[in-house]
């Protein structure tokens, strides 16, 4: 359910139901509610629409996602400033080399 109208700040007011919030954050429903129940809440608190209906303000969910990105970037320079984060772990490199070697051997056998 999306309700488009202007908020007091002039931003469009959009309400998101749980499936859309889950999609945008990649969190499960139980994790979202666990974070809301924390003291203080570590996720935006939904707006009650009725006895059994709630929705989240889109801009609050977006701000939460942006804050996660900012926290990542502030920690040790984020992905942009710390090339060691981008390095492939040794175990993964050896596994990828082995897979590539097997693929090359299989392809070489097909061409002969």
C-alpha cells in the first residue's frame, strides 16, 4: 500500500508495508521486529494504520539504509579506501583456481 502525498517537510509521504520493507532492507520480518523492540529501537518504528495493520514511512527506511552505508564507509575507510577489504581470501582464490583449471582441462578435451 502506497499513499503519495506531501509531508510537512515537502517530501512525498509514502507508506511501505512489511514485504516492501523486507525487500528494500534484505532483513527478515523477525529481524525487523527484533530491531524495533530493542531499547532504543535500531530500526524505524512503523505507523499503526489499524488494529492489525502497520506501515513504515519510506523516507525513514531509506534514511536507515543510508545510515548503514555511511557507517560502513566511516569504518576503516569503507570499500573505497581499504583495498584489503576487496582482496579475495586465500581459501577462495585456491578454490577458484582449481575450478578454473578443471574447466580448462574439460574444455581442452572437448576440442581434440
